[in-house]
């Protein structure tokens, strides 16, 4: 039996899309390592992350301008303010998540930051009356149990320092706000517009924060600049572009693949590069948290 021409043509695209989503997941997974290796503080690193990533985004926008129709442009100051909201949420998210990476382990910070889909549903229910299913509640309960195991059990939670992990969970809440604000804009503006406006707004928010709270803004060596450029280009911009491309050809369920890849690969990279081994309880708790997140997403 021979394949239809449509199927035969779609297979190379699907293979390329699968490779893209795998590479995108790996690229994003490297961002916590770049943050920890940076010569400047967490907020200054976040500033360079979004500001330098604007370069490839603007180049890509210029390349796309002649190939697609003219997108809708903001018509008033109110439109510009609305477009800036995702950037403000992104700035707060990156500042808190980068801070958590300097307080707790890469594995814990990355894993807990991936609770964002859970908070998207909770905030969506509060703000926009999104439905909450029993499957979601089951996933939320599983994730909560996983967090307890991740920290070593109830006794460890009672006596341990939870500040770094709490900051990572707060970062997940802020990223949920970013996702919801982007979702409200997608019916009017395209993805590239939202990313560019958001990156500009995030950079403008992070710059004064870095100048106030960080002792140093500029990396002092070629190595330091290579780290922030690697974070901006290899992890932030390239990772997002690869995943966005892949999801145009793959089912939406494949986004769960990147969700699984990020904390796993980040933890392995932290083990190799930063000498942060993963304990048995931490590994079991991480698996339970991921199972809870995936269950909640299905609901």
C-alpha cells in the first residue's frame, strides 16, 4: 500500500518539528545554568536576557515583514499599555525565578517554576470564570504531595528553609499571569508583535530594578558577556522560536514534552556543571510533581 502524497509530504515536516521541539526544550533547559554562571546578579542577568534577545527578534520581524501582511498596530497609548502588560509580568517572573536559582537548587527551582499551568487555571477561574475539572484538582493534589516529598517529607518542611522554593513558586504565579495576559492579546496581535513589545517592556522594567538592587550591571570579562549572550540567544530566543515552530506542525499535546524536558535536563546539567547531585527523595518528588502537572494540564 502506498502513502498518499499529503502524508508523504508531511512526514519530513513532522520529523523536523519533532527535532525542533527537542532542541528547543534542551535550549531552554540550559537557561538556569547560564543564570548561575553569570558574572552579574540575577536581576541584571534577566535584563541582559530580554534586551539582547530583542536583536534576533527584530531581525526576524524585519525578515517576515515582506512575507506576511501588515499586522494590526497599536492605535493609542492605551493599546501600547495593554501590549506592555505581558512584558511587565515577564520581567517580574524572570527577576524572581533568577533570584530563586541563587537561593535553592536548579532542580527545585526549575521544577517548581513549571507549576505555572496550575496557576493559569486557578487565576483563570478567579478572573475569567474558567471551568475547573476533577482531573485538574486530582493533578493539583498529586503535585502538592510531590512538593512535600521533594523537600524530604513533612518533617523537613517544618524545619527547613523554604524561602528559595517559595520564590520559585511565586515565579510560577507570575508566569501564569504572563500566559493569561498573552492569551488576551492573541485575538488582536500576532505572536511576534507580542514577544517584541513584551521584551521591550520587560527590559525597561528590569533596567531600573538592576540599577537599584544589583552592585554591577555590566559583565567584566569576555567570559561574562559570552554567558549573557548565550542565555539570550541560545536559550531564550532560539528555544522559544524552535518550540513555536514545532507546535505549528505537532499536536498541542507535544508541549508536554518540553515541560518534561526542562526540569530533567536542567537537573542533569546542574549535576554535571554545578556539581548539584540529585537525591533519591528529590528525584521521586520531582517525578510526582511532574505527574501532577501533566494530570492538571489534561484537566
